[in-house]
C-alpha cells in the first residue's frame, strides 16, 4: 500500500507538470493566433501561466473557505456534535495527522461527506446531516477515515492543484474559441511566411488544440482521481481495521444521492465520498469515482482477509 501511495504521488507530480505544459501550449497557440509571431506566442504562454498562478494564489490563500462556503457548510464544535467530533479525533490519531481537522456540517438529507485542505494542518472535514442520521457509528467512522485518508495521502492538495490547472485550461480554451468566432486572428501578420496553406494548417491546429486540451486534461484528472478513491478506501480500512463499515456506508450513500437536494457544483462534486452528480454505481471515462460496487467488493475482500474478518 505504501508503494502504491508513493507511486501515486509521483504520478501526481508528473500529471501536474503535463497539465502545466498543456496550459502553456494552449496559451502559446492562442497568442500566436492573435498576433501571428513568435513574440505573441511567448506572450501567450506567459499569459496562460500567469492566469494559472493567480488562480492558484487565490486558492492557496483561502481555497478551503471558498469550497466550504459553496457547499453551505457550517463549522461545529465538540459540544454541538460530540459523537462526530470524537470520531474525527479518533481517526485523526489513527491517521497520525499533526492537527485536528475542523469539523463542518451541511444541512441536507442527502448522505455524503468530503474533505479539503492544502496541508494536514489546514484540513477540514464536512459531513451532511443525512449522513449522521442514516449511518451507525462503524459506518460513520469508515466515511471519516476515508476522508482523512485523502488528507493523509495529500490528495486534497493534488485535487486543488489539478483542479486549478484544469480550470485555467478550460478558461483559456473558452477564450480561444470565442476569439476565433469573433475574428480575433485578424491582427496576425500577413507576410508570406504565414500565408496560404501553412496559415490554414496552423489555424486548424490551434482550433484542434483549443478543443482537445480541456478534454485531455479532464481525462488525466479524472483517471488519477479514481485511483485516489481506491487508495483512500484502503487507508480507511487500515485506520479503522473494519473495512465492512465503509463498505456498508458506501452502499447507503450511493442509494440516497439526489443532486437537487445537496449544495454542489462541478468543483466540489469530485471531492465527495460519492460524486452526487453521478448516477449511483455508474461509471464512464469522465467519472471522478470508480464504480461503487467495485469499491465495496474490494473493501469486503479486505474484511475477509483481515484478522477481524477471519475471526467473525
């Protein structure tokens, strides 16, 4: 498991680097489309990276608060939610996190939970009232352990970096498409080097990149996200030593999802234990989570191979 987590961190670093290069390439191509020279190409690359830097800085300064606010989450104390607070504290110790995560509750009957935090010292865990009402203690412990697994494995940091980079790519691609439709390339130089068939080829290449860059970025982002869910499940099994608790919780959560009854947007949705915008148990190449039944199967296999599972 440790090797899988380490390998996932290495893949994450490569993924962020690939997304950054894709962002720079998209910015450069749009700069060339606008100005038609190598100078504008360089300026476009710089502009793309600057947009990424500004978005990243905003998230570094207060991204957790923005995400929690968008989910209508309210912070609670030990006195307001003693059982939840105690479970988070137990799992924090089991996960060896350096600080107690801040605890939030979202007032909705739909059971679910998510975690945010660029580093463990800034971690926050949010659960819905529906989760507290429908799960027993073992199941709730499994979900909390899963979320703290994301924090321990630094998934919340990766999701923030990758999400910001993906957002910058989508923003630039949208800007590029609008520029093309509005005739933004008219300011290109009309010298012979950029005329005729070569011009058509370069414009076509820029258009293809503007269309495919967001798609490729999403595929990379979602594929890595799915692997992280499996690792967070395995971490939860290690923290609780009772994989069946999380397995039973996932089955209950998947059966109760209704995006109309939970405050969710495209940024926060992939962070939930089960994506509330996806059909329960469904899977496709754009899915942020692996099939729920597959996750449950793996957890029950862990339960059967564990000493506690063998004893029962």
